[in-house]
C-alpha cells in the first residue's frame, strides 16, 4: 500500500497535533483526518457576498442599532467567520484568558482563540451579533484597539466544532517554537505593504526585481495563488525553511541564491500571521528587504479583488476554500470584464485526472491510512470512491464517500467499523 507523506495541517492558527492512532501515526500530520462535520442550522441563512463586504467593515454597534439600515446589511443571526491576531506583550496571559472566557459566556462562538505572552491569535465562527460583540469588547482594550479584523461568510452555521480558548505556548506552530523570536521588535519585522501598493507592485510591467514568496503550504497554492508565485515545497508550515538552506542552489528553497542585501522579498500568506513570524527568521538570516502583504490575501481580496490572483483562497476550517467573491463582491464584478474571472474559475486542477473544472474541492482520501488532502473533481470522486488513487481503493478500510462539503468525523468512528461494512 502506498503511504503518503504527512502534509496536512490546520495552518497558522491551530496546529495542535492530535493524538494519532498508532497505525496511522507515521502518515498523518495534524488535523485534517478529523474532518469537521458541518452543522446545519436551518433557521439561519447564508449571508450573501454583498452582505459580507458590508459586515466586514461595519461595527457591531452599528448593526445593533435597528434604526440604521444598510442595503446589504446581514441579519445579525447570519453566521460569519472572523479572523484576527495581534503580537503584543501580555503580562498575565491566564488573567487575559479568564477575562475572555467570562465575556464569551453565553455567546455562540466556536473556534480557536489562543493567548500567550506574545499576543493573541483567533479564528472563530458565530452569528454576526455574537461574533462582533466579541470584537467590539476586545477593541476596548488599547492593546487590541487597532487590530485588523477579517470576516468571511460561513457556509452553513459554524465553521468550527467547538470553542477552544486557552493558553498556547506558540501562537503559530513552527519547528522549534516561536517564543524566542523577536516578534514584538519592529526592527525585526518586514515592512507591511498595503494591498493597493502590493497590487501596484505586481502590476508594474517592468518591475521584476523581487521574489514573490508564498509563505503557505503547497496544497494551498494548488487551489489559488498570486501570479508569479512559485509553488512552495512545503506540506506543513511548521517545517517551512525558506532561506535556511546550508548550501546554495537548493531547488526547493527559493531564497537559496538570493542576494540578501539587494533583492526585495515580497511575502504573503492567508491573513498575515505566518509572514509576520517567518519574516523575523529571515531577518535573522540577514535578509534586508522584506515586505509582507498587510492582512494577507484575505485582506487583499476584500480591497483589491482578485487582481493578479488566480483561483480560490484556502481556509483552515470546515469551508476549506472560498472564491474571491466571498471577500469582495464589487471586486469580482469588476474582474468579470477581464481575464481574471475566467482564470479564477478554471485554475485548479484535479489531482487525479488533471481536468480543470469549476467543481473542484479539497477532500481527504477515503482510505484512512492515507488521508491525503487532495483536490478532486466530482467524476474522480465517484470513480475512485473518494480515494486519491487506485491503490487506495483496495485498502482494507475505506470510509464512505461523503457528499458535498461534508468532512470525515474523528478517526475512531471509522476505525471501529468492520471492514465489510465499509466497502462501497
Ligand atoms: Zn478528476
Ligand atoms: Zn489515498
């Protein structure tokens, strides 16, 4: 039986390794084998793209004011996904956590909110009213008053199974931890470029004096990336090693032959946190001209639309990916008159047959001992019964094919099923 290397993670925000079943420990990385079943909530409607544009820039107090109307205003019961982080010194993290837990009591918030001495990292889902009540409360603390809060539509109720709000030694999982990194020292950070400036730089025809560095995982690049960014040879952010190669000319390391003092490095990730962390490592390695995309791709898609971007944006929750239109309705309308929209629709390729159809989505291989996270078209899902390849279809245990956006449940649910009962 073919064994795939470990390659999945829950990305920048929650990389806690789960206890793994012994038989599969060697082939699993982090969390994707615990597929999150999407909970449906019939009473709530999915907010449209316009309403998300609106809610992303509005405060909760505005929406709590029923006299104020906004044409594209979302219902306060509509579910949204919220992301934010802030590196800031927190003297007493346990006290901070207790405060947050007290405030969130009674609010319908699911997600991962981690706090330590270096700051906070949060991604959660909830009805609009609750999601933004928390943001408003947080911003009353001057440490967090100007935190960049990003929202996107939840597809069907919560995008996370439950709330985890706790102390975590590393806000981002990286080999060796990040507590020793100078994350709070401005001189060690990259220069943040606003999305509009970033766009100008990418659009400048004669400016090829930079390296565009995708600081994410390869499977995220597969579903969408900036034009000109090379696919990162990275399966899990914790093992990212750009610029760390001991010898020059390592093909997988895009920075191995770069002039550290002269070349501009333009780094981007989903929401900015991975770049903020990794840029301090590159600074320590002597890279002088480091730039990051402020607020990451999600912020860029909201303000600039999918200009110079192809495909969708991978998300580390039950949605798995979102089209650019989820972030910016106007942007996608503008882009529809250009080639960008077409490129976006036809960008991803089925890992199995290579076809470029619009109905592609990430899914985990039905063979639980493989669990490869792969992009697959609907035809190949049927042909291979949810497996990533023909070899996996002959595996002793195979999970059933799940329809739509459903994700596999926890490992033990399938481990305990008799083999025959699992055959399709
Ligand atoms: Zn296919
Ligand atoms: Zn497989």
